[in-house]
C-alpha cells in the first residue's frame, strides 16, 4: 500500500512537469536528453532535501505523523486553489521588468515557477543544461512543502525521491511528445492537489 501511495505522490508532484512539457511542445522548444535528466535529478534532489528536513523536524516534535499529514492536506488545498484560479500570464509588454528579474536568480526562478517557458531565456528554442537547472530548481521548490509533509507523515525517503525523479522525467517527456495536441481540462489541473490532500487525510485517519 505504501508503494502505491508513493506512486500517487510522485505522480501528483510530476504533473507540473507534464504541464511544462506541454508548454514547451506548444512553443516548439526542444529539451535535449541531458536537460531532461537535469530537471529530473533536480526534482529528486529537492524532494530528498525536503524529506531530510522533514525527518529532522519529526524527531523534535510530538505527533509528527499527524502534523505531516496536516501539512500534506494544506499543500493539497493550496494547489487546488492556485490551479483553480491560475496566475495571470506575465505580458510581453512587461519585458523590462522581467529582464530586471533576470538579474536576480531568485526572481528569475519565481518567474519560471509562474511560467515555465521563461526558462528558455535566450529564446533559442532549445533548453540548455543551465536553463534546465533553473527549471529543475523551480519545480523542486514548488514541491518543498509536500516533501516536508510526506516525510513527517512516515514515508521513506529512499522510496519517494527516486520515484519523483523517474516520474518527473516521464511526465515531462510525455508532455513534450503530446505538445499542442493536448489541452489539460480544468478538472485535471485540480488532480495533484486532490491527490496530496487525499494522501494527507489517509495518513491522518490511518
């Protein structure tokens, strides 16, 4: 049962990678195999880091399992809200403001979290390994709260981190292959949040 729950969790965290892949396919942006690998490893490393922190925190607080489950529920509800009411796209007219953010790495990562195609900074149509690193960091940061929660609720890091890396690779690749032939429905955008909240509720009641 834990393996199945871990697969659901990894799939939920990889949906954003699928969305990024679709966006790149739509814009005809090519993602080489090395860049795909970097994105996947960054996601796996990010989850490993978050879960290591979660395991550390769990050793110092009472009812860590329940707290972790609650954090998963909150992360899931937050995903549902943000995907139900997505952020507005940054207009091209705001290019000066965006270029100013490019001078600040953290600001750039925020922009990539909002709009993954921003990772192709030179607009070459090919995601270089450096640009893939930024995208990987952005996708990893997006999942930090869920990583903390899943570790505190009792899941094993050795199981979750490789699964997240593998599913991220697969979902980004699938999104690239589908490209503009796929248009995710609003209901599908809510699925990752529902999965996280459901896993949290399951761990809380189990």
